C-alpha cells in the first residue's frame, strides 16, 4: 500500500466542501451532528453534484492504473471513503484530506471500524454498542495507515523473496509501527482475499516483462519517443507496491538483480 500522489481540488470545490462542513459543525449536540453528517453526505455525494464530480475526478487522477483502489490497488475504486469514519468524526465529513477512493471489498469490512492509540500505548477500537448514543472519540492518533499522507511501505513490505506476495510488518513486534501495519493489513483484509496475492504475483510478471522489453528496445537503439511512453506505462500500472518492492528487493532476488543491472535507471522510476 504505497502512498498515493497528492493533488488539490479546484478552489470552488474546496470552498463548497468548507460550506458543507460548516453546516455540520454548527450543530452543537454531538449525537445530532453525527446524524446530520450521515444525512448530508448521502444527499450530496451524488453524480449530479458538481462538487463531488470534482472530488471523484481528482481522486481518480490520484489512483494507480485504471482507477484502482487506494488501499488494495487491485479492484476498481468507486466509493468515496472516509479515512476517519464520519459517524465517529463528523467534523471530517467534508474534509478533502479525509477522502480516499476505495473499492467495496476494502470499504465494506472497514466500514466504521477505527482504532486509535491510547495514552498508555494500547490500541483502542472505537466502537459503540447497539442503541448506545454517539460520544466524541478520545483525541489521540489513529492506528489505520492513511495512504494519502503516509507511505504504508515504511511500515510493511510485500514478501516477494518468499514468493507469498503477502504483506508483513517491518517493525519489531510490539512496537506502535508493528501495530499500525498489522491493524491495517487485518482490517482491510489485504492478505485474506485469495485473489490479491495472485494479482500481485501476476503484476510482478507483467512489470518484469515490460522492463525486459524496455531493455531490449533500448539496446536496439530506440530513442526517447519510444522509451518514454514505456517508462510512463510502467509507472502508471496498477499494484505500484509490487514495482516498489521489486526495486527495494532487487539485490535479494537473482532474476531481479540481473534485470535491473541491465537497466539501473529503472531503480529511480
């Protein structure tokens, strides 16, 4: 789960979101604010709303491949997802920085689950019992990684060397970084959907094949008018995490070590 590129909304769309949010914030009762947030987002998050046309278009430009999910990088992104759930954080309902473009299989299991770090370092899941009135969450840092503002690959890595193509935390067990990686992997089911490791393995083969073709054409004398589109195509593929890990682990995998030796410039793409 690599960090997605940053883009900004048009000024008019940002102002519209600010005004939408002001309507929510004006409600002083927290429980009523939560209900209002859900109702207003459902009302305004429509294809006919110009502001959300801009939201979806800009999020699409930030996605990898052909509008792939910002969490799993595999399925089509078609849901505007709140990193901080709006029923816990109504003050972030229309915050542009809180939006991600997600697929249903990622957004569904996550839903309103959200954990934070307590002051003693323990992980606290912010849940409430059925029928229990909403209460403001404790103001501490979230556990779930946010791919718009941080690079998940500083917390986890993809196991290419072992051939599993599963995510594993990189920090020592028991550390806050380990908890954040483990929680993100678990809540988004990044390792528990059988097709995802298969898709990552296939992406590995596609990246490798494309780089081999690039090397062949470059050595045959192809110029930048041929090579540049090939480079851009590699950089725009889905599963960009696989490409990052191929470069990061290139010294550990003989076939990659040999491949990148023929195109060392690709290590910076």
